[in-house]
C-alpha cells in the first residue's frame, strides 16, 4: 500500500469514527438465500455467509418463502414473515 493510500484510508477511518463513533451497527444491503446457505451483503462491503442448518425455519422453508424477506430496522436485521424468522446482522457477525 502506498503512503498516499494509507493516509487516505486513515483520514476516512478517522472521519467515520468522528461521525458514527467507535461502535456502529453494520447494515445489510442485500440478501441471497440458497438451498443451503444464507449470504448477507453489508453496507461496509463485507459479505457474511452462514449455513442454513443454523436457521431451521429457513432450511425447511420453500424456495419461494426464502426469497420473500424484508429488512427490519433499516438493515440491522432481516425478516421472513411466512416462516416467522428474524435474523440480525449482529447475530451473523456473532457480536451479540
């Protein structure tokens, strides 16, 4: 990494922490559910994946039910009404 890139990265990290503080809630921006995996893309660029065996309701749901999700709390979690499942980003990151 060049010195200039490192300085820019440090600058943006400092501005981020000034605005949001050291702790912030990562937000989901997209969700993809396959027959065996849940993938959640976060606003900060990370992608989190977890096997559906961790979420029995989703594992037993039909493909159509797995596709029928919506964000809750502006992206702090995901809700599947038809299978009564809520999963928070913090749970996927094992933060709480």
